[in-house]
């Protein structure tokens, strides 16, 4: 291998390690935000939770607002990737919508950063919120279009797609407020139940609802549909687990 090839490989390895460490810090920060609250959590608290010195933490993030932004950005990228996977599948409208609902609940309940992102939606200053709002709008519009497609084929009842999409997304996001990881139901069980209830209300023939093989579908990688930056984040996360 040429010297240039070695340098490129070494640079990629360094970038993976850097992104992996940022994700580790993100998870530690998400836990602190949930336990102590965003306002009460300081950079020293996050450094301690991530097993870093405060000085070293600043090599990865300049402040907790930047951490929260990264947290929300990663969460939204995952939601958009799951939406794109569902839209490209050959399944019917109900099964596509089911995949989106289950993926959404898994993100906000199973992933610490997802929970923090949805609990702290207004904690960022406006300048940092703008790009996130664009992604949120894109995601909501995609969910709305799934509903529109279902009504056009007759699988869903005629409805206001914007109102229906917001009702569904509101229910999904609010689950973060009451979900107890130590409760009687797991996040996966809640996701399945939500999918049944929410989709049944849209079906023109409620008895036609067939349970999607969620475990099989969700086990398939969504990496193909991730934007380049998020692919690096996924690679970094996998690299950190080795």
C-alpha cells in the first residue's frame, strides 16, 4: 500500500475513534440530562459521567448546548433514515406506517440520546434550532405523505393528513414523559401496542390489520438510506463496540 493510502486509512481510523467517543459522551450526557435536568447539568457533570476530565471533554464539545444539538441531530437522522426505509419498501401503507411508528418509539425510548432529544426540544438557542426544525419538518411531511398514500389506495379512511400525522407524532413523542424502563412493559412491547392502536384508527377495514414482522424488519440495516455523515456515526458506534 502506498504512503498516501496508509495516511488515508489512518485518518479514517482517527475519525472513527473521534466520532465513537462523541457518541459515548452523548449517551452519558443524555443520562445526566434525564436525571438532573438540562439546566442543572454542567460540563463537569457530563465529564464525570463520561469518565473524562473537563479539559478533555472540551476537545469533543465546546458546551452542553453543542452536546444537546448533536443529540437531537443524531436522533432526527435515525428517524429520517427509518422513514426512508419504510417508504422504499414494497409493503402496503399500514405496514409502512407500522415500521415508522415502531422505529420512532425505539428511538425515543430505547436510545438515551433520543429520549433527551424529545424531552429537551426547546432548550437550544434559536440559531442552533434552525437546521433541526428543517429536519423535523421533513420527517413530519414524510409521515404525512404515508397517510396520504394510504388514503389514495383506500387502505386508510379519508382524513386530514396533517392532523392525523401530528396526532400520531404527538402520542409517540409524549411517551418519553411517562415511560418507565423498569415498568411492566418493555419499549418494544409498547411500540407494538402503539402501532396497533394508532394504525387501527386509520384503517378503512380495521380487521385487515396484519402484524408486521417487526423484529425481522427492524433487524435489517437502515444504513443504506443514511446521509454520509450519519453513516460515519454508525460506523463509529460499531467500531467503539469492538
